[in-house]
C-alpha cells in the first residue's frame, strides 16, 4: 500500500510507503491538481484548471490517458468499478463525470436522472456503504447514487436549516460518512445526517 499526494499549480506529486517518509515524483502536466484517490488497481488525479486526468499504477510513474468533459474538477472517487468526478460552478447537468476505467472516455449526464440534483459548487464526492455521496460548498443539498450515474437529492445536516449552507469535503470510514466545513462537521450513519459541532 502507498500514500499519494498531489500539489496545486505544479507538476509535483509525492508518494510514501508509510505516511512518514515521502518521495517526490513528476506529474505529466503542470496544473492545479486538487484531488487524488486509489481504486481498481490505480491512482487517479484531477485538476481544476485542465481536463487532463493523470493515472498511475504505483504513484510514481504517471501518464495521461483520458480527459474530462469540462474543467473545474474538485474531487474524484472510485466505487463499484466506476470513477466519479464532481465539478464547481456547475449547472445540474454538468456537475459530474463518470468513467468505467479512468483510462478511456469520461461521460457527462445524458438525461435528468443522471444529473446532480441542483446547480451548485459540487466540492467533494466519496464512496462508502454501497453508494457515492456528494456535497456542495454553497448548499446543504447533497446527492447520493448507487451506481455513480443516477443521482438523488438528500439533505446534509439537520433538517431544521441551522447548519451552514454547504460543505467542502465528504469522506467515509468505519461505517460513517463525515462532511466537513471550517468549524462544523456533519456525521452520517448510513444515509441519515446528524450535525455535530467540533
């Protein structure tokens, strides 16, 4: 197993076998790299100022094998054999791309069922408990998908509207989804979101 990190506005990436000692490596293009994740036997990195998708089998040697349908990528996730990327400044129809391999064609939604539920700055996406979950930085409307293609609306945080209108990161671990903002977190057990203050 390896840890991999990417750097904004550069060609620099880093990998580590233990999370303590790091080695630098070179990405195939200078860009504002914003996210990297592992799945399906490879690392995939995306940037917000290019459609380039960087792919690596080991986190050291990187290649460009495909491109997204638009710029503005914020995050990438993998689950159920499919890669999903979410975008900022999006209308509902262009807020997401998906690909079965990340090595070939990336697709945008073809119909209303495949679109994210609202126009928003979709900031983050993750996979866990058999579903993709996406959050946006300017609304507490989130999105959930079993297959990464068809999406449904969901509320992030408590339903009384006391939570901030937006979250900038969502991740899954140990049976819990956590969506974070600067000073507030919303924890999700299953698909039920409960606000928690730090």
